[in-house]
């Protein structure tokens, strides 16, 4: 892709001119945006860059391990991996208010990031994988200009109080362009093509009181769901798909026993930029098969439902 090759060169020159010989730290979320930003910046300034990956314990199955391995082994990018899951999950335990969850995660993220940044010391610049839609959405959102629908948190949420200059090499790009840039930088296809994932992670896919057990149940159901989507060849057609663990228990029957377990909702949407979205029209055979696997393989779930709400009026995430 010639456009992206040119973009890459220009972006690298711009980063070098901006940063000079200073040190840069970059927060990694495990997602595509921050990873592409980090690889691009590393290409521009090498080991003047240090990445900090605050692992909040709210990622999908194996996600943290995959990202750490990719950065350390494939790219040799200096990376600090902070396992902060006890801190995050401890603070969120029992919390059911979506905005409190979002704000708690945002606050803990900043605290943890700051602590680590201090340990590294001497960095003038903070790198962020902010995209063009992030720039727009932080101004106006689905509900109109003055209504906050959701307090967004991602690694781009660090406040001015960190008192650092910003490097945001993806600010002009849309998601599909970031993916193209990622490919241009040699990131593996399965990584670059990954569905978007929200900064607050699985915490906002567990409505009602959050517990470690619920997160574990959700993580397993989500992995099975995504596995079925990949096997059916639907992953790239769907813009985003995930499981939600509902705070509702229902009665079921398994063998000759009664069960009383949680309901799992499946979500899948098509979209261009996440601002509007349509629910994905699966065929019933796919849904039936996936539901059977989830109920058979995940202890704690005995019923599966499919969300047929588009955005608007629904949002993509449930919280
Ligand atoms: P909603 O649920 O608002 O989501 O329709 C639109 C897109 O944004 C993602 N999302 C987030 N991403 N931090 C993020 O980095 C957040 O706090 C956040 N909340 C939602 C969501 O997954 C979807 O792709």
C-alpha cells in the first residue's frame, strides 16, 4: 500500500523532529492502536522509547501474554509489564455503576502509569495511540454535543497533570488506516485485524456487581464465541463481537439435575467507525451451535441470548 508507505515515512520524520534526543514513554493497552503507535515510534527513535503495559486483569483470554511476547520477542521494544490486576479488580469488586467502574479504572490506570513512569524517569514525552474518531468522540458523542454517554477511558486518557509533551502519530487516522499502517510496519495479520476492544475491558461487559469469578466465566464464554466466529469465517466481516455476562440467574436443566446459573448475551455489530452500528444478522444455526458450546463448556452459564439492537439507539458496549 503506497499511501501507507508514504505515511509511515512522513510520520517517522515528524516524530524524530518532534522528539529529538528526548525519552518517550508509551502506554500499551494490548490493542491495535497503542501497539501501532509504539512500533512506529520505536522505528523512529529506537530505544529512546519505553512502553508501559498496565495489565488491569480485564483483558480477554491470553491477550496480555500475546502482546508482551510480541513486543519483547518480535520487536525488541523495551517494555515494562505491570500486573496490576489485584489492584484493579479489588477496587471494582461489587461495583455495579457503569460510570463509577469507568472512572475507577481510569483513575487507577493513571496512578499506576504515573508510578511506573517515575521509576523510568526523565521522559519528556508521552506517546498515545489517539485516533481521529477519539478526537471527535471526546467532543461530541451519540447523545449530542453536551451529553456524556460514557466517560471514555483508554491509554489516551492520561491528563495534562503528567506535565509531559504529547506524541500522537495516529491522530489523523481512522481505524482501517491504522490497520493498514500496522500491516505496513509488519505487525501480524491476526493482531492487526483484531476487533476493537474498550479501555475498561471486560469490566464493562459484566453489568451488575463485578467479581473475579464473573470475569473468569465471561472470559471463557467470550473466547468460545470468538473461536466460533473465526471458524465460521465471519471474523473480518463483523466489526466487533463479544460476550456479556448478565447479572441474572435462570433455571435450567442439565442431565437430570436442575441448574440455576447466569445468562450470557452475545453481541456482534457491523460498523465503519463505531459511531453507528448494525447488529449482525447471524443465521440461527450459528447461534444455536455457539450457545450449545458455551453452555456445555462454561460452568456458570446455562442460557445464551443474542442482542439485536443497533446503534443508535443502543450503544455497542452494554455499559
Ligand atoms: P459504544 O459502546 O460507545 O462504543 O457504542 C463505541 C466503540 O468504542 C469502544 N469503547 C471504548 N474504547 N475506551 C475505549 O478505548 C472506552 O472507554 C470505550 N468505551 C467504548 C467500544 O468497544 C466500541 O468499539
